[in-house]
C-alpha cells in the first residue's frame, strides 16, 4: 500500500530536527544544513572510523527523511500514518465499519457514523480513501474504516 511501510518506524521529523507543523521550506533548510554536516566528503580524515560510519548512517537517514518529507504526496501519507499510530496508542478500536455503512453528507462531502457516546465519527471523502482509523469527536473511541 505505502512505499515506506517496510522501513522500521522512524520519526523523520526528529531526524531533521524539525516539527511536523513546519512548512517545506523550513524543512528544506534543516535538511540542507544536516546534509552538509554529515556529507561523507565533508568528514575530516582524522576522525575515528566509527564516527565516519555514524556520519554516513546519519547522512542516509537525513536523505531518506527529506525524500519523504520534501514531497507533498509522501509527506501527506506519512503524516496520516503518524496520526494513525498516535490514535492506536490513544484508545481502543470500538468497531469496524465499512465506508458503505456510513452516512454520506452531500453538503460538505463527508461520511459520518454515530458513536455510542452520542458523538460522531466524521471523515471527508478525500481522507476516507487513505485513512483507516477515525476518532470520535466527543469521546476517545476509535473506529476502523474497512474498504470492501
């Protein structure tokens, strides 16, 4: 489904020393600083071999982080995945619901499902194509969205 699901979970933002709320040009500045710092050609010859290895490792990670965060598409997928991971840690999945079962709201092009607490699970048509977990707007329950 997603290109980077096989990669062990890394926080690409913290690798760049960045905050998820920062925009791409902020991220780019941080990336450029780090990539120069860790570039293999920039390492002095008298540093211990272990340090060279470490720098190379960092260099690769920083590069990877930028490949994901520097691209709108992959950044959006990654942010969504982070959000879902956060949700998984937050509360229990209360139910599994098929998109077809949810109510469609023509006005704002969203799907909704009533929670047993009286609140609602609401997801936009666009998000529904990618997201799997939706949190209730009132309580901490989560439903898992199934695509048939």
